[in-house]
C-alpha cells in the first residue's frame, strides 16, 4: 500500500486508532495537513513506542 492509500485508510480508521491508543494519543496528535502524514506518524511513533512500519501495518490491517 502506498503512502496516499495508507493516508486514505487512516482517515477511515482514525476513530478506532484513537480508541486503541487513548492513553497515549490525543486528538491533536491525530491531526495532520495534506502532505504531512509522515510527520504525524513520527508523532505517533514517539507516543506509542512503535516504529513507523509497525504503525503503517496496523493502520493497513484495521
């Protein structure tokens, strides 16, 4: 799945992702601007302790 597809998928599963990581991730952490998806993944990486690849795979599998 390329980055654009992953970004689209994230828009669909954002609520599930927020529920799963409610203790670590705020609504602000899940906000991103067009073209800033990788930057948001970096924030999530810091908050969850997972690698970007792990987060991408998790988003893809939701």
